[in-house]
């Protein structure tokens, strides 16, 4: 109720201005008190939510410690116990530690992502309230000036300047966290998410495909940009989770999708079952990803998540072909409820009906990782991909066998 009254007070003043000129100083004092109470309330709720996340993390850490104890893994038990005791005594924020046991690293990564989400909501609420206050202050500047209270008018004007600067910082700080909404296009070559080699636009007969906007690629390690695509020597690319917003929106409306990825491996043997290579991972880990393409020795693996999970797993794992003696790979995956089709180099490899249950409406925003991923829930060491990524496309819709073959021929013409 207090929050509602505060908001109504500010809104009422914003609409009407100072009700009584002779009481403008009193009204301004009340506005300052209201602002202090409201911002304190916003900060208190933010700290409470962060504490709740930390408490849940500590409880989860107890369960992981017990699991390590049951399995006789002393190092895991000691690490969990020391981290838990540190958090209970200091209530600090744990950093992601690359030396931590695998299960703990996954938990730390999840905690960081959730904390970022809470911070985003906090900043959004604070920004909205500061915008409201900034609009209300103009009426006070005018009224104080009209009554000859110049020092008071200057005080309010300085507050306006401070708020304007603060808002600019808040907006800049959260701009890369804002969820992007889908903007449907009638152009069949405009996708919710598309990455392709710059050389595609220079090849006769090949129509370039593009995203609705420029996709930010956060690069790490050793990469090279060429006309044929991105060469991964020993590096990775992360596409922020919010960039998948339009795709998720479209998929939830249409309940179907097509993914197309093409790459040229430098070696025909990369990784193994215990140390897979990630070419593309749409999610935090291979085992929880919405979709992923990985390499295990000569084997090409596709992961796919639906709302109906397979037994003892969080997504489906499908072997689709061999890398041996293959110098280019084109994969197309199409799915709508209970029907999955996977094409390798233009030919159907998997055509499953009623064997994979559930829709893809449960997909959530997640980062897309290219070339290297850090996380595996099964404690596996993820190795870097060596080769060239030629293109990656996602769209909400399914395509026929003829279209899959045509897409492959299009790709071959670019090599």
C-alpha cells in the first residue's frame, strides 16, 4: 500500500503541478521524502532477492557436497564445504572459479545468470521511477522561479542535471540486457538470427541471408575472419542470450523451427565422448541446451530439447553421421511437435515421427556459443572446434526435403 500511495502522489503532482503556490516549498519537501522512501524500498527488495538467490545456492551446495561424499570424492567435498562456510560467514558473492569442480562451476554460472536478471529488473524499476521524478521537477523549477525563490529553483535544477546524468548511465548500463522483440519481415531472406560468410554476397546466384539487426559477436581467443567465414584456431564466440528473443517469440507462436549450420572442419577427428567439441551450443551446457551440434571423434552429434524430456536426460542426443573424410558439413534440423527431420549434406539422416515427444515452446532465452563452451553437467572437458564456420541460420518454420537439398546446393556453390 505504501508503494501505491507514493506512486499516486508523484503521478498526481506530475499531472497537476503544485496545487497551492504558497505551499510549493512544503510540496517539494514531501516529494523529496517520497523519493527517498521509494528508492529505499526498491533497494531493499533488490537486496532481498539477491539474498534469496544466494541462500538457494547454499542449499544446492549442500546437496552437491552430499553427492560428492556418497561418491567418495574428497576434493569435491572439501571445496563445497569451504565455499559454503565462506558464504555463510561473509554473505559475499561467489565468483566463477575455473578451478572449481564441474558441478559447482555449472551452479556458479547459473547463479551469475540469475543475479544478472535480478539486477536488470532492479535497474529497470529504478530508471522508470527516476524518469517520473525528472518529469515532475520541471513544475517546481517554474513555480520557485515565479515566486522569486531563485536559490530554491537552482537547487531543483541541479537535481534535474544529476538525475539526467544518472539516467544516461543507467540506460547505457542496461541497454545490452534489454530483451529484443521480434519484428516479422515479409522478406524470406531475413531471419530472426543469421550469421554467414561475407563472401556469400559476392557469389552470383546466391542470395545473402541476414538477421533483422546486427548480431553482436563477443569474441575470445584466436579467430580469423575470411570471405568464407569465421576460422576458429583456438577461440570462441558468444552471442548474448537476449539476442535469441525474436527467435524464441516466433517459435512459440509457430511451434516449429529450422536450424541450418555449415562448417569446414580442419581435422576429420575432433574430440571424443569424454571430451566433446562444440561447434554450436544454444544454451548454458550441452546437456541442457535448446539445441547443439558437437563432435566426438568422427561422430557428429545433435542435441535437441523439447518440453517432454527423455528418460534420465534434459535433452535428446542424436548421432547423425561421421566426420571421417568429410571436408565440409551442412546440417539442417527441422522440428515441429513429434516430427524431427535432420539432413546431412542435403540427404535425410533422421526422419522421426512420434519418437521425440513435446513441443519446443519450453525454450528459454540462452546464449549461443560458437567454437568452444565452458560447461558440461557431466564433468566432461569441452575442447575447442578447429575449422571454419560458414553460416548459421535459425528461423521459426519447417522446410521440405527439396528445400534442404536446395540449401545444401546453395552452400556448395559458395565453397
